[in-house]
C-alpha cells in the first residue's frame, strides 16, 4: 500500500462529493422552482443519476486496464445485465426493509422506493463497480478480516456510514418541530447523503492514519 | 440457600426501586380527593335564611343575581403585566418598553373613564399552571392538581360541583367557543359550542380567528345568558416566540380590539370578565409555580356600577373536604374552624345590630380573610406543591440502584462469586427499618411509610454500594463498568434519551419497534461479521481460500437469516394493531382493536370470529408442537396431561365465550338468561383451569418420562407377519436379519434372567428441556386468561408475541456461545432485546401510556353486574394493560435456557448429511450426546449466579427506563406537556416496572422450583435403586424424536439401525 493509492482514493472520493454538490446546483439552471426540499423526488433522481455516473466513470478509468483480459462483448453484456438485476434487487430489498422498519406500506410508495434507490446508489453501485456482481465477494468484504485493499476498506466505511446516516435520519421524524425536512423520507435521504459524504471524507483519512496498522493479506 | 439468597437479593433490589419510585411519586404527583357533593338552590349554605336571599326573583338561586348575563373571556396565559400600561411607572428607574406592555390599552382607558364600572386585579393561579388544571380550578373553585383521585380515569370530565353545571341547572343558556379542552371537561354542557383543536402549539391564529368568526353573530342573536370565549393565541405565541417578541404585541393588540368590540356591545345587564388562566415565564412556558407563571390578569367591567354590597363567604368546602381527606393537619384544621365560627358569630351579631359598627365589620372582614388564607395554605400543603427534595432523592435512589444492579451483575459473572454477602444488605435494610419505626413510634411522630421505606433502602444500599465499589475500584478501571457492546449501549442510550422528548414519548409506539428492528438487524449483521451466519463454504470461494471462520457454525446461515426476517415481519405485522394516543390528529387507530360485538355485518363478523378461533387453535398447536419436539409431551406427569387435555378445554371455553360475547344481543329472548350466565361462567372457568394448571405445574414441575428396565433395553423387534414363500431376494434380505435379531434378543434375555445381577438401567427422557418446558407451559397458562381480558382480535398479537419471542430466542441462541463448565452469562443484547420487545408488545396489544386509552372493558369480563371500583376490577384492568410486561418478565429466564436448548440442533445437523450415515451406523455413540439444560444442573453455583445476573440485568434495563421517565418528569415539570405526556408516562412506567419485577421474581422462582424438583427426583431415583441393592446407571435423553420411538438405545453396537438423532447419553449420578 502506497501513499499514491490513498491519494487516488481521496481524489476519487472528492469527485463523488463534487457530483453530489453538482446535483444540488446544476438542476436549478434548467428547472424552475427546483429546491431540494420542495422538489425532493426530482433531486433524488438527479443525485442518484449523478453519483452512479461518477462511479461508472471512475470504474472505467481506474479499472479498464485491470479487467481487460476478459473483453468479449457477450461477457460484458451479461455482466452489465447482471449488475442491473443486482441493483434492482437491492432497491427492492431496501424497500422491504424500510417497510419492515415501519414505513407506510401503501401510501408514499414512490417516496419509499426512491429512498431505496438513493441508498442503493450510495451502497450497491460502488459495490457493483468495485466487486462486480459477485455476491460472495460482497459478503467477504463485509465480514471481519475480509477486506483485501484500501478500496474495499473505503467501500466498507462508506457503505456502513451511509446506512448509519439513513438510520439516524429517521430520528427527527416524530419530533414536533414542524419543519419541512421532517417529512418522510426527506430526513432519511438527507441522512443517507450526509452519511455517504461523511464516509467519503472519513475513509481516506482513516486509512491514512491507520496505514501502518493495515495489512491486506492478498494485496 | 443459594437460591433463597438470589431470590431475596432480587426482591431487595426490587424493594429499592419501589422505595425510589414511591419517594419520587410522593414529591411529584399532586393528588387530592374529589368531592361529588353538588349544591342545589333548595339547600341554603348555612343555617337560617340568607339576609341577601333571592326574594322570589325568577332564575335566582341563593341570592338575587346582580347581572342577568355574563361574558367571560379567557385569554390563555394572559399575564398580569400584559395588562399594564406601556411605560412602567416605577419611580427612579428608566422607563422600559417591552413588546407586550401597553397593548391592552382599552383596560386603561376604561379604568380612567369609568373607575366605578371596572376593576383590574392580579389573580394568583395555583400550580400546576396548565390549561386544563386551571380551567378546572376556575370552574370548580378549588385548587388544581394532576390526579383527582376518586372519579373515573376514562375521561377528563369534571365530576365536582362547578359553575357551568350550576348555570345550566338554573336554566341559563351557556354558549362556548374556543379551546377544545372545555369539551373534554364539560361534555354536552353547552347549549351551543364551537370547539377548536388546541393541539398545534405553533398555530397562533386558527382558534382565535375561529372564535372571531362566530363571536358577533352569536352575540347579536341574543340566544345566550352566559357567553364564554377561550382564546389560545397569546399562549401559543408565548410557546412559539416567547413574550418578548413583536408577534406577542400583535396578538395582544388583536385581543385588545376584541375586548373593545365586546365593551361596545355590552348591555346594561351584562358583566364582562376578562381573565388569564395563568401566566408565562420569560421563555413563554408555564406549568410550574414561579411568580411569572402564577400571576394572571383579571378584569371586570359592566356598564352598571360594580359591587354595591359585600359578597358573602362560606366555609362549606373545608368542612366537606376535611371530612373526606385524612391528610390535613389536625391542629391547623381546628384553628381554622375556631376562627370561622368566631367570624360567623361576629357576622351574625353584626347583622342583628347593624347600626354604627364600622369597626366590627372590619374585624369580620379580617377574620374571614385570615380564614380563607389559612384554608388555602393548608390545602396547598396537602395537594399542590412539588417537593423537590423528595423528587431528587427518589431519582437519586433509582440511579444508585441501577448502578448497584450493574456492579453486582458484573461481579456475578466472575467465577469466585459468593452468595452469602448478598443477604447482608437485606438484613441491614430490615434492621434499619425496624430501628426507624421504633424511634418514630417512641417519639410519637406520625409514621410516613414512604419516608420510612426510603430510609431503610438508603441505609441498606449505601454500605452495599460502598463495598461493591471498593471491591470493584481496586481491581479494574472505570471503563469496564459498562461491559455491553457499544451498539447496544447506544440503543439503550437512545431509549433513555427518548423519554425526555414529548414527541418521542407520544411516538414510542413506533420508536420501540424501530429500536427493536435495529437491534435484530444488528444481531444478524454481527453474526455475519463474526463469520457465524453463513457457512464458510459460501465465503471461501475459489479465489478467497484464506478465510477461516472464528468458531464452529452451529447454525445454518440461512436459518438465522430466516429467523431474522420472520422476526421483522412479526414485529411489523403486530405494529398494525396500534392505538393512537388522543393527542395526534393525523393518526387513526387500528379498527381491529374493538371487540367483535361492536361490528355490524354478520358475514365479516363471522369471518373474523373464525380467524380468531383459528389463531387460538394455532397458538395451542404451536405450544404442543414445541413440547412434542422436545419430547415433553410424552411424560405421564399431571402438568403434561393438563397440557394435553386442559389447554384444548381452555381454547374451547375462550372460543365459546367469544361467540357468546360477540353475538349476545342476537340471542333469542328465551336464552337470554342462559347466555348471561354463560358469559359470566365461561371466563371464570377458563381462569380456573389456568390457575389449576399453574398449581399442578408448581406441584409436579418435572415433566420427565422414566422407563426402568432390567438389563439392556430391548432392541426393537418387529416381526412383520410374513406368509408364503419369499418372492425375491429383497424379501429374504429383509426377513433374515429380523429373525436373527429376534433370536439374539431372546437369547440375551434368557442369559440375563439366569444371571439376575445385570445392571439396572433407567431411561429418562426430556431432561434436557425440563426447565424450559416448565417455563413455556407456565407462560401458556398465563397467556390464556390474559388473552381473555383483551378484545378478540388481539389474540393475533398474542400469537405473534409467542412466535416473536420464539424467533428472537433462536436468533439470540445462535450468537451466544455455551461455556461448558464455566460461568454462564446472558449477553446484554439479549436482555435489551427482551425489554424492547416487552415495550413493543405493550403498544401492539392496543395500549398507550395515557389514562383515556386504558381498556376499561377488561373489568367486565366474567363479572355479572357492573361493579364499582373494586380490587378485582383494578386487578383485571391492570392485567390487561400490563400483560406484555408480565409475560416477558416471567419468560425472562428463557434467555438463559434457550442456548442450551438449541444445543441439540447442532450435532444433529452434523450427523445428518447423507454420506455419513454409514459412519453413524458404525460408531454412533462416539458423538457425545447434548446434555442441554443438564449442563446448568451440573454447575449449580454458576446456574444460580447466572439467574441472579440475568435478573439484575433485566432490572437494570427496566430501571433505567423508570429512571429516565422520572428524570424527564422532574426536569421538564414546567413543560407544556408535563401533565399530558410525562406524568402519565411515568405512572405507566412505574406500574409496568412493578409488574415486571414481580413477574421476574416469579419466573426465576419457577426455574428454581423446577431445579429443586429435579434434584429431589434424582435423589428418589438413586435411593430407590440403592434400596434395590443394584448398581444403577441412568440414561437420559434430550430431544424428543427418540421419545416418539419409545426406546433409547443403550448398547448401540447390537443395533443395526442408525441412531435417531439426539437420543441418549449417560448421565453420571452423583448421589
């Protein structure tokens, strides 16, 4: 593990943060009355698209030379389709988990689903980019002593912090402050976003500080 | 001895908590008795006729009315200085301009122009200065308190004699508009009313504008005698912005315009009263007893001159109240009574000789004023003062006890733990209480049980805490005090903090499942993180062969995932049975909480009834299936027989009761009496059955099937009848070994008969699950009567409760390692999840911690006529409300037992892969049989320590909840919602805690009873065999699958069959 790796990680993460910031400001040039709180669902879609795009670009830039050995078109297509199915599956399973957590079953289905989508964007998409549609590899990364590189380590951190952010985002909902951002699922999406950004910021720093202690087995 | 000391210690801890709760309650809850006497016009207040009597005027009562009509304007939180002029006139200080000053200028104008027609007073509001209590005080003329003991809790309606009732009694038309609270207090009392919700404190204008809309039309219509307006804008503005905000100026100006408009429209026979019900602090809150909160403005105006004569005074209230209440000071009461009799004598004298007695009149007035002040002071002493000292001491006692629970539960886990020191504090407490009582009795002071208990508690707690602290501090750092894993600690902290927010208390029905779901997901994630969730095969793919699981995976991963998923589903589904607290407008309660009798439409009702009966049968089947799985259904013991035959009877009784109760109105008239009798008898029969089942269980708790046989047990020889020549080789292959085995057995039997010295073997089944079988049976017996107290459809929740706790126990067992010889521990996450689940089930059985939400109908189950307030009905309502607390507390020892119970599944999993069958055939006895719960019996010291630790941990988790609600109620005693949210929450938590702690002790006692019974059972067995003079060995079998096959296998090498899973093992007797 070298410092250059960490630097690359940091730049990639900054790019992701930048994409989120862009998703806040760019749409207001094209759409009238755009604001995060009032046209929340639009922002969710845009943010999700932006983050996915940046992740894909990063994947293509960083990984293109690595995985060039299997370059047949059909392989790529099936891989891509598999990725889409995985993403969809994760959206649905997040939706189910939200409902089990107490989200309304019938009302606000779209809102709940978009929360699932944005959470999938923050968690599943990076997993897909980094690990591919390989569920075993995911399970490995998210278990003790399972990470094999700083990328996987940062993936672990950002994913967990996104989850925690979403979880914490649910806490203001019952309060009687009467703020617009307390409505379902705005606080949760904001929490997810903040958690993701926090994870993006924290993970390079954490890896940098612990670079002496971190040893990856098959790096 | 160990058992007794464990139980005594737990009871002592419970007593410490109770003492803390009682001390806090005595300082916090302001209670007074409610008087139901009502005045009437026919009974004059005193002896003799009244000199100012009514003189036969129409509509008059004791005296002639001065004004024919009244306009009462209540401006919520109208502090006295709001009515002051713009510049403060304190000499020597620079005039200050505040937003709220001088806005009610019409008062000043009227006071200047018509000084004889108007008065402005500063009225003193008695705490608690919350709107509902203040309205009660204004209309009844007494001091407000939180709990008015005596009347029904079901509604807030004022039961005491009050102005509104008297006015309507004399035929006045009372018209009201404004705050909805009046509707709760005086339902149906107004001839015309416009109520507006007071819920949203941020909404400044809805109520006021609503009133203004109806004000002028109503006033002009003339269809009223008393007109009451209750404006909320000022109060809400205070809560939202505080009094020093420009909004307050606007609001007061609006009120000024309203008053001006009213004054212009007043006719000569009308009195205008403008009053604030209380004041507000500088931050705009109220509820407490500070000067600013207490001061309210009172303004009187009439177009005719006020007060031509002095108003009369009576002492009826004190007389009546002191006859009812016992807690008034006798000395002071005597003094006041004497004072009043003197004053009234003077007054009578004055009336008889009216000429030239100015001085006499003055003395009468002073005497009467003294009397009234004295009465008020005495009543305040009795009802209406927070005792901060008691509150703080109570909270401190609770906190210290929690801390003690933590300390002792930590030290109980260590191997060198002694039980004897546990008894010392109990003895200390007893002696302390005795000494205190003796001292108090000797000095002749009045004995206050609360203080006495608290002193005993503190006296016994302090040395114990000191000792524990010394023992702890010398060894380990402070950080080791909180041994729980951080996520669980975080969840408990969130739960703790949630008590301090009224929103979270109101939303706890959603917050508790949220935390529970989080904990469950955390458990699953933790299992995965530790590598226990998924078999290593899945993880170590072709590329990643390095991963080594940390421990042997005792459970299939998908199994644990399924458990978690099922658990979440159960929690979510039981959340559908949700009742709203009264306060939330945007919430609708589940329609399934109402009894079936309230349903119209036969078809739907029948379907629901069928479903409910199906649920009952499922519950029964689930319990029986569980017992059968562990083989406990085979035992010939009476409790098992009761489970087999009594439980179906109970189900039948419940179903019949439901059928009659839901269709009682449709019964033909001839059968009415019969139906009514059955409605009374059926619940009693079910409860009686349950009670007898529990008694049976306590009498013979060991549900073990014993089979004694001489020598080796027979291998099963079933000779299939066979006739005719064998048709194939397969037939031959089948028959020949059978014949061989039969011959072998015959031969062996003959051999042993000749030897007659063969070792006697006793096979005992189901010893491995003997504790938990008793627990589950007891819980089922408990659950059925509780279920009967609920509405029919809540039986779904009870089924879910059983499923849920079963799944949770399994999930927890997957993560708890069994430390075979050493100290057993129940991890914190298990205890926390259990407590969370108890809370969640409290809500999902349709309860809320507010008084109007209590299921009062539970008091009428199995009761022939509607009784008054009796202990039985209180018990029934309490059992209904705290059913989940009770069930979970009694079932708490299952947390300790279950991992041992699940042990039987591990080896079975390993044994059953098809390829290994041959191996199992060859050397089956090499697999060590699971000892299951007998491991606990093997280490009685650790078993008792673990029970103690479990009890302390559960008490700790419950204790911090009661501590949090007590702290919240005391810290936020000035909060707007204190009497609506925090105080009821505290009361419910306190009663729930008491129920839980008692249930916990009962559950642990039950386990100990089973343990004792098992011991004596062993002893008897050994004795009987020693008497026979034979060397004995005992086989006990764990899981029940073998029990169904009726025989264990002692000498498996003789047997050709593979062993049934989890069958037998040798248990060494140590007589």
